[in-house]
C-alpha cells in the first residue's frame, strides 16, 4: 500500500521542471526556433543571445540563477507569454516586464523583492507569483489587471492589499498566507470568482487549541522507501513498532521549514491534526516526537494502491483549471459518490472552523467506484473570527461547484438526467457569494 500526495505545486506556483538548456548551445545558435527556453547555469547577466529567439520564444524560465536585472528592451520578445525568474537576486520587480504586451504569467518566487513598481505589471497579466519575498506593499495599479486570475503572495510582509483588486472580477485563486495582515478586507470576501483562498500565518489568524494527539517517538518508526515529496514535506513508508500494539505499516510525513506557495508547512500540520477523523480524510495516527534533526512530522495511515489522483494540477494554459484525462468518463453513481464524499468532508472541515483552501480534483484520491479521500492541507486556514465564517465557507462552495461541474462534464448519463445537478452546480458558482448554499446543505442533496 502507498500514501499519495496532492501535486498542487507545479501547477499552482512554479514551472514544470524540465532539463535546462545549454548556454553554449544558445550562443552557438543551436536553439533556433525554440518556443520554451530553460536556462539555469549561474547567470549573473541576461544573455543577449535570447533575443535571437524573439520570433518563436513563448516561455522563458530563468529560475535558479543569480540575476538582479532584466534588460530594458525585454519587450523585443514579442511572443513571450510566460516568464519565470524564481530563486534569483532581484530586489525590484523589473519595470521592463510591463512593456511585454503578450506576457500573461510572471513568476519571481524566492528572490529579495521589496519593491513592485506599477510599471512592472504587463497589461494582459493572468497569473502573478511573488511568493517568498520582502514585499510590504503592492501598487494600486494591480487592480487595472482585469485578466488577473491567480495571485500568489505568500511569505511576504504585506500589511494590507490594494483595494483596487476589488475590480479584478476574474480573480479566482489568492495566496496571502504568512504575511502581516490584520484583517481580511470585505471586498476580498465579495469577489465574484474567488474560489481558492489561503491566509494562514497572518496576525489576523488565531489558531484554535490543538486537540490531543498521540505522540509517537521517532525510535518506534523504522523508515523504508520514499513515497512522495511535495512543497511542504517528504512522505516515506515506515513500520511502527509500539509496545502496545502489533507492528503496523504506516506513512510518515516530515515537514520542511520553508514557506511554500500556499503558506507555512507547520500551519498545514496543525490543520491536519485539527481536521480530526472523517471517512473521506486520510487518518492521522499521531505526531512524531523527538526526531533527531528536530523536524516536525505526522504518522498517517497508508492508502491502498488502487487510489489515484482524480486529476492533474492546472497547466500554464489552463491557469486555474485541473487537467483530466481526455478519455475519462464517469457513471452517475460514481459522480454522486465523489461529490457527496467531498461535500461531506468539506462541511466537516467548516464545522471545525477551517477552510481547505485548495479544493481541487488534483488533491482528491479516488477509486473506480467513487470512494474518495481529500488530501493536501497546505492551503488550509482557520476562520479568524466567527463573523468571517459565512463568506469564507461560501467562497469554498464555489470551488466545490467548479469541481462538480468538471465531474458532470465527464458523466455518461443523458443530459436530461443531470438537470437537478446542473441547477445545484449553478447555485454553487453564482457570483453573489452570500447566495451560494453551504456545504452542509449540499451534502444531503447528493446522497446516492
């Protein structure tokens, strides 16, 4: 048996890792006609030879270098749609980016950026990644980016968000965890398209008292092979030898200390513990005690290998939408079982005073009969106050509605048999946040 982890990281925050190209090949002209260029070779200056690809280049990945500047004439790359420059040494978001008229996706994660000038925002911006920087404020001009769908700002020093973002009616995913925010602005909770929101690790949040959880000494765990690795930690199979029970096969997750695109891994661990038990959650056996390197971790139940991810994470093209197998077809009974299970477990989380924040098919494990488990709590956030709960839960209702729509689009049944479900789905995604149904009211409607 194996435990599987949601694979949200590539689709949500970073370029899909590919083999980097050679600077020598670029300079020798051997990369002519390239649409995507990946250069990670300790660059301290932007190679001017990149401009020789201007007629074809659409994706430029300069992550993992030592760059501090981009050229003023970057706009010569007239076809450039995607620019990644994570893990560099930028202190300002370069203004030349704003002159790239075709540019839609900009990623500068893990730099040293403290200044984001208004001039650096390209007019067609859909997806902005500024995770893990030093930003204290953002320009009001961000609200002029009417095509903005995805905004990744976790791990900065923001004390407030520009109110102009209220005009970004296509904004669907917002990551503002691990900042210095003291409140969630009312306009944020009223955005008509917002479905995925993460805000843990801000002063506005007060984590509830942790429920009692079993402490499992590291010495009782015999680690075996690695099962997976995500942005927040590493999962390994292990045997648990306890003097009070027979040897048990388990999985352990050791959390990393760095900020991810969603927020803090330690917030994720706290949310997993607080979520407690539910038939559609991966069970928690206990918390690891006395790890030799002081790492925090959980011991979890193993999951049968018949479970698989329901979907793949969003691509650069789909932005906020998961990628499903083209030939995927589901019976109505399977659709109902998945939808009911996810509605039930999400309502359970809401009753625990939290939102999942990343309710997506790629974070759901499923079997052919529709049995399903919700995983990946990296974006989970506790309600900062009871007054916020209604709006926060209705934002997540929209995420559920998008998921339900994706399932119905792959249902084999005749459209006439899906009328009631289509009507429910429409209620879940309607732009008026307060008029969406609660998940606790949706769950009984989906019983099969």
